[in-house]
């Protein structure tokens, strides 16, 4: 073993934490003289305490022996580097995240730390995106064997997912191909409308929706998407007609009521918005959706409060 290498590395690690030799000694259960001798290269830590030192500094034992062990500004940065090398390691992320939160709580959070913390979460986001896409694809692949309602729901959710990643043209191309393969399936019209909406192409979205509704005038999902698209185009009467018809055909299509509330509030039609909110609250209550109902109840309470001001 190289006494001087280990000693220098221990000092680097101690400086990262901004702690004294005495503080390190207390944490390790040794004397400060022992720490001083390690750092000077006079003696080596006992082999039994090496894991304790490594665990304290959140490093591997091997790193203690590296002649050019990289120095970090603080423990948070070191833990971020560990996570960056293995972004599937949730424990490593949690350790780094915890350390950055400590810096924030202690008001010891520099601009450099802010950038690093952003990058840490950037890495985590990329990991979760990878996981999400994996399971969306798997769900769609398995669902394609029967192509039931869940399959098409997953298709639309995947469309929204890809749009958030900016993969808009990939969406449109995919759903154009599906519609071409099965032009007699209303779900394919709905999915293509969704893809165009995500791209901000509302003219093509309504063109596809209207074409689909000529063939399938009573498809509730297609009516709902048409209503949302008409609203974006400023055609409010058409939007309300589609939403109402969709809910009449399929009372489970509660999305239409949420869309209606948003529109009515935007237009200042508060009393009508309250009526629809009560519909939503009753619908959720009948199904035991207490958590889902919180938004509607809070929204209604705010409208009622403002009415009396």
C-alpha cells in the first residue's frame, strides 16, 4: 500500500466535506492523531476500518488507493458522479438527491451546485423516459394481439408521451399507417386526431375527426376529441355539441365534462360551470373516486367563494 496516496485521498475527502480532523476522527471512532498520521503518510488505517472510511465518504475502498483520485467540490458532487456512471441505480440517485437537498436546506447551494443538481435530475428523467417507453411498447405489442379498448388507450397515451419528447412526426406517420391498414376502425381515427392535436395541427386534426364522424357518428371517443379540437379552433358551439353527445352516448366519458368546465370558466359562464362541476362530483362519488373528486370540489368551492365576494 502507498501510505501517502491513501493519506492524500483521505484529506481530499475530508476537505470536500469541510470537516476537521477531529470531526472525522469522532465519526470513525479513532483519535485525531490517527487521522493526522494517515494524512501525513506516517501510518496506514487499519484494514478493518477501511470499509468504515469508504462508507462514511460514500466511495469504494478501491478509490482510496487510486493515485489520482478525482477531487470534488463537495459530497453531493461525488455522489452525483457515482449515479451518473450507473443511472439505473436508484439508491445512488437517492443518496445524491438527499445530499443536494441538504445543501439547499443549509442555504449552502451555489450556482455550480444548482447546475449539478439539474443534471442529476436530467439523468434521472432520461432513465424514467427509457423505462416508460419500454413498457408502453411492451403494452402495445401485447395488446395488438386482441386490440381491445385498453390497447387503443395505450396507443393514445404513447402518442402523448412521444409528443412531449418532440417526436411529433413519428406519431403522425405511425397513426396514418394504422388508419390506412384499418380504415373501418374508429379507434384509428381517434388516435390520428390525437397525433395531429399533439403536433398543434388542429386543421388536420378536425379534418380527420369530421371524416371519422361521418363513418362513425356515435363514437364517443372520437366525439370527445372532435370537441377538444373544435374548441382549439374557436368553434365553441360545435365543441359543446360534440362533448354533450359523447357524454349522452357513453356516460363513462367524464373527460367531456372536464373539458366543458374549463371552457365555461374561460368564457366567464360561472353558473353553468358550477352545474357541470356538480355533475362531475356526483359521477365521481357514485364510483367512489374520492381522490379524483378533490379537484372538482376545490374548483367548485373557489367559484362559490368568488360568487359571494
